[in-house]
C-alpha cells in the first residue's frame, strides 16, 4: 500500500469516529423523553460554594408512572458530597412556588398534593418514596 491510501483510510476512520461521537453527544436521553408533563415550579440552591451543595426542586407532573418520576430525579444535577431532593406534586395549584433550606422545604399546606420524593444523598445513594407525607 502506498502512503496516500493509508492516509485516506486513517482520515476516513477518524472522520467516522468524530461523526459518531457528535451524534451520540446530541442524542443522550433526557427529561423531554419521559412520559407525562413535568414542570419545575420552584428551585432552591444554597449559596455555599465551598461546601456541600443542597439542591431542592418542586415539580408539577401529570404522570403517575413511578418509574418516570424516579428517572426524572436521576436526570437532575448532583454534586459530589451534596444533596439533591425532588418533590413531585400532582395538583398544579398546590405546587409550592418557593422552597427553603429546612425539611420539608415547603409549607405544610402543600404536603397533601406531594405524591413522591426523590433524594440523592451526599454519598450518591438515591432513594425514591411514594406518598412521603401520608
């Protein structure tokens, strides 16, 4: 084989790999592929940038597919040694608009419409509970 053929074969191989990497990068699964409606209504993040990051979400959903709710929680950002908590609500008007840093992170009037909670702790262990306040 001459050097020109080797150059074209290697160039084609590299081009194919780059195209494949770009395609895979833009076609990752995400929240938009889940069944049902998911609307983030409130978000809290502490301002501590030197220690553990605490993220809390209040999400209205029309979905009763528990696997989809758990998957939504898995898609939320998580920081090493931080915590991520996602509360799911099934009534649009009874979804909190503000969250605070202390558990349960919202006023007790909203507990009735909270259908599930997803939590990922500081060690990366995830838990998903249905009807957490009943």
